[in-house]
């Protein structure tokens, strides 16, 4: 059987009519009388949609990194999307229709829209109205290439909905030189590898201050606590370091040795003393989330492009192991889940 036929059987041709009856397809979460200005197409598997820009708009969007740098443009774009879709989604994810990340832009970006969780170090705020939501939307994210949801920093960007404004570190909004139950989504080292060499010298397994390989690591205990997935008593003690004056890697790059002027140890007691109680607690916090995934493009998606986007959404949102890299369910130890599209 030819490849094109296989793709056609597997995937997503986009359509607005039922091929069998000729009647209009009824979609969940879609406004019947929509007034959006961009052409938006829903994939047949009802997980992913595409939004068509003009070539000039798309080129300017990438070249000027307007998602990150032009907040008004981003808000106007999301408002137009909300003229098509109901206000049912916790997250809006924009994905560029690119095979590889364009030069000069990050792999992913998160913009906080709303926080109503106390005790995680983030102020209570709600700017959802600026994006066209009436309070459901929590954040908007962008990944800069088509398969970025499974092969990029999706778990990292989601984590920014809850962290890090909790504890001071060497790197703003990330864990920097902080330990954890494993290497964290926002950076940080595995606490189990920490060795004190005497004085102010320490060694740990190699790690990143900003990230640790996208979706290749699960969330740490502290990350899961901030997300509302587990109780604080399940977070094992960990250390953070500041005033780093020396960094040296072993010949095989598996170990880093560093000097630090300040070492701070955290326990469940000290975390609650610093941040206060998490409200809602892990017992009452939201565990299931809805995501609207939109591919930004200048032309109709090909069958292969639909397949890549749709399969990424399927894998990332399934409630079973993804066999690496991690999906959301697996990264949260089977506690959290995410539904994408559900049109």
C-alpha cells in the first residue's frame, strides 16, 4: 500500500461537512455562529485545529517573535480564537508549522494569564479577560516547531503555571542550583547525587540550571506539590545553593563540582513556613485540565503535518506511559491528566 494511502487512512483530513450524510458536523467546545477573522480548521480526529495566517503576518510573527515580545498582538490573536471556541480550556497552546525551530527564538514560551492558587509564591491575579476568556484560561504557551509537544519543552512550559516564584535560586523563575527528587523540569540537580567535599565545595550529577532536556524528565516532588498533585509531606528535603564561584565538569561530563557561598536546606516545615499553606490543598486542587492546541500556518496542513500534530496531541494526552519522552500523565505519576481538543 502506498505511503499516501496509509496517511489518508490514519489521519485527519480537515472538513466541515459529514462525508456520509452531507449534514454539518457538530463539534464540542465550538461556537456555532463564529465571527473569527482567521481561517480555523478542525482536524477530523477532533484533537487539533489549525489557524491560517497570511505569509506577511506569519513571517513578521516569527521574525519579530511577537508571541513573546508583543503582548497586544498575542492577546488579539487569542481573542480571535475565542470567537471560534467556547471558553472551556485551561490552556491555549500555539504551535508553529515548522520542521525545526527558527533561528533566534526559544524552543517554547509561557505567558501566565491567571493564578488562583495560594501558597505557591505567585500572587493571585486574573488577566483572562484580555485574552477573551471569562476566567477559565490559566496560561497561553507557544512551541516553535510542529512536534514540539512531544519532542520539546511542553512539560517545562506547563510547569511555569505554578513555578518558580516559590524559593530564591540562581536563575529567575527556574530552579538553578536546587536539588530535587530527580532533575527538575525547570532545571536543578538530583538531590541524591549531592556530595559535600568539605568547606564550600560540592559535587552533583550533571544538570541544567534552566531545564533538563525537555520532556525527558518527570516532575520532581516539589514541582508536583506546587501543582497540587501531592501533599507537602511527600516532598523529601532538598538543598539550594547561591553565590556560585566555581563550576568544573568531570572528563565524562557526568559530574559537576562547584563552590557555593550559601547553602539553604528545605523541608516540608520550612516550605510551609515560607509560603504558607497551599490553597486549595492537593485533595481539592484541579487534576484534569483542558488544552486547546492550534497550529499556526500559512497554508492548509498536509496530511503528514496533520498526522504529526495529531499524534503529538494523542501521545501527550493519553493516560498511560509514553515510553519516553514523558507525557503529562506519566510525568505527574499518573495523578494528573490533560485533554486536548475534544471537539
